[in-house]
C-alpha cells in the first residue's frame, strides 16, 4: 500500500468520525426532545432499550461482533439518559439554574437565608403551657424569635407519647402570641393542615414524611412557609425533589433542614451529613438549616455540630430545649436544660465566625 492510499483511508476515517459525531449529537437532540414531551421526567424504559438493541443487532453485517455493537450502543443510550436527567435537573423550580438568587423567608421579621444565622429552639414535644412558656421565655431572653414544639409526634413505637394534637397547637399559639415569636410545628397528615394554619407560622414536614407526597402537595397549596426535613435514608436528590413537590404547587417559601441520615454508625442517633449543606446551597436557592439535636442525639455534641453547620455555610441551626429533660415525654437524652442552653449560646457566641 502506498502512502497516498494510506492517507486516503485515513481521510475517509476522519470523515466518518465527523459523520458519527453529527449522528450522535443529532440523536442526543431527539432524546432531549423526547424528555421534554415526557414533561421533563427521567424515565428509564428497559423494554424500549432492548427492542432498539435487538433491531440494531439484526442489521449488523460486521465486522464487529454483536456483543461489541451492543456495548457501544449501550454507552450511547446511557449518555442520552444522563442528558435527559440533566435537563430534568435544570427544570427544577428549586434549582439555582431556575433562580440564581437566594430565597429569603421572613418569619415575623426574622429573615432566614439573608446571610445572618437563624436559630430555632424549643422542646421536642409540647407537654403543657408552663413547659412551653418557660422555654419560650428563655429563648426570647436570648434575643431569638423562632420557637419549635411538636404537637403531633410520629414515633417508632405506637405506645410512645404521640403528642397533644390540636391542644398542643393551641398552647404553641398562646405562647407565641405572648412572647411575640414565630412558631414551627410538625404536621403529619394533609387533613391536619387546615386546622394547623390557624395556630402555626411554619409547617414542619418531618423526616418520616419527606416522601409523603400528598402531604407535600397539601403544604405546597398553602401560603405558609414549610420547613422540610431530610428523610432518614434519603439521598440529596430525593430531598431536593421532595422540595420540588411543594414548590410545584405554588409555595416557594421552603426551608430545607439536614437532620442526619441513618448509617451503620451507632455512636450518634443519626449521622450528620455535613457535606449536604454546601451541596444543597449550590444546587438550590433555598435556605438550609441543620437540626443538631436529631442528627447527633447527644447533648455533648450539640455545640460542635452547630459550629460545624455554621462554618460550612448553613443558614441556621435547630436544637431542642426542655425545662427538665429527665422527665420529658420524648427524647429526654438529647434535649438541653435551661442551664445547658445558656452555656450553648455563650459558647456559640465565642466562636469567631458566628455572629449572633
């Protein structure tokens, strides 16, 4: 073979490379259009993929073996699906691509997500007016505006304290009015929302209900801010899509809360996924809080966990406070008493990067 013939063959290979590139990109555009027709949903269809592969192999006249052709086209199919997935992410209402600027939630003058750390304190469960009022006074005396308390308590055991229900909401409302605070409480069922709107300022959707899609949609249909906690074993993508359920109904007042995930580690109640904070801040425009109580389950770790959360960019911290944790009806081991709360705040203030 002469050099001229070799150059001709190489030139032909170069031409085919460009033709293949054009065909692959043309296919990618069609895949994107299919994704848009499917309303941006990422759906892997293995039956469709098998039919395409079989059709391609039926028309393979070599020299590549069918197995080689199948491998090549599987990679092309995979790349196309990833493209659809990326388009889906770009379309999310909660994404930075949709809204580059930070969402700031205003709760009775307390702005969450404006660059200054916010703090939410209160008992795990509402037990009595005196209990909630005692904690509210201590929190308010420290200059904080946001009060939490559980009126409905989804518990692992059906025999554990389940909360006071509507009576608990009424106590929270009474205390919040007396101390001019905004109150956050968990709602566990869509049919509770209408009643709860009369008593609370923020609807909390807890970890066990992060993928209760009817509850997410019901909360999204209100004009109340929603604090959404990450599920016990939820991926960040699942967490973000749960927030999308809320926003897709028209409610953009969403606060994300990292509260630890379940892993094999037993030293803490859950494993605080601290890296989730910057990822959520980069991927979404929503404010991100860290619940240091449920993530650690240990009073001795609340302070370092709070410092870590704020250092890595969280918009605030949530922690539980009880007048006498030893007799608390739920989660007694992880709640601070009033003296511990006082020390927690003083120590947090001493951190050079924390501005309270």
